[in-house]
């Protein structure tokens, strides 16, 4: 009964490994002290509440906010990948809206027209998209690794 | 009278009560809960580990409480003994000072209201 409860709390805890060790150690102490004072395991469990509730309130105070680090990493990874997709779409639209390379005013011969302006913007958007893809992929992989490690 | 206002009062004061209990003497979780239930249960409600331990974690994270682990002779395991840090002692002194002023202030409003009520 006690082992089962502690195991459920361990699974539900969304904190670092060190913090998890602290909480599990405290739970063992709670049971031991209560039994020492004549209480039964069932009485202790009734007082502790559900394993999920206990884990959640402990995690909130230990900087875990009740949510897994892995979940946060996965979501941030997905958001970054979405931002990357937006960058590529914008890049594609900017490129598509322009005239072909080397054409100025649709002249078919050399002109003296000097072109001014920021021709680097589309390239910057493309680079930003590539960086976002890499960062998003790293975050997403980190998120899934954290999930697999917990199992 | 378990409305949410009462719950808020209890929640707000429990940290200070725990600091008082730990400040009185080095103590461990079960002893804190036993003492809370022995002298405060009628007003504060029945203390549970699920309420007390998260507060202990918060106090520890804030550097107000420190702990040491000592072997427990009775059960062969270990016990975590809590004591106040210097910062914890200082914070408790400030809280007690505030609490004195706070209760006088609130009592003033309550008494004013009760006097008015008696006149009606």
C-alpha cells in the first residue's frame, strides 16, 4: 500500500531528479514516523490525499510548477518550429513577389540605374528560419528525451 | 464557516505558524503536524502532510529554514530535522512585529463596526 502510493507520487512528480529524491525521502519518513506513533498506512494515505495532488502541490513549491520540463521543452520546440515555418512562408512570398534577378525596370540592356534599399531582408528571413528550425528541433528532441528518461 | 475568506486567512498565517514552531526548537515533519493538530486544530483545521510539506519546501527554497538528516533509532530510517536560518529568524521577527500591528489595526475596524451595530 505504502510502496504503491510512493511509486504513484514518484511517477506524478514533475521536478528535477534531486527534488524527486527529497520528496520520496520525506514520504518514507512520513510513513515511518506515523507507523512509529501507532498509525496505519491507510490512515496516513487518507491524510496525504491522492498521490497526484500531493505530487502537484510539492512540485509547485519546488520550482516544478506541476508541469514536466519535458512538456515545456516539447511545446517551446513546436512553437519555434511554427515560427520557422512562418519565416519560410514570408521568405517565399517576398521572393515570389519580386522580379527575376538582374532585371531592372524591365530593360533589356545595361542601364545606369543604381538600386538602393535593403536587398538582404529576404536572406535574413531565410537565415532566421533555418536557425529556428535547428533550435526548434533541438528543443523538441530534448522534450521527448526527458519524457523517455522519466519512464 | 469554511468559506474562502477563512481559507485565505489560514493559508496566509500557516507559514508564520510553521516558522514559530521550527523557531521554538529543532523539529521534524511528524512532530510539526502533531503539534499543529494538538493546539491549533480547532481553529486552523486538521493539519495534513499534503499542506505542511509543500510549505516546508517553500520556506527552505526561500532560505528561511534549513534541515539536517539524522538517523531515526525507532524505525531504522532517517528523520529530517528543521531549524531556522539566520534569515528565517530575522523574517520571523519582522512577521511577528507586523502581526502585532496588523491585529491591532484589524481589531480597530472590527470594534468600530460592532459599536455601530450595537447602536442600531
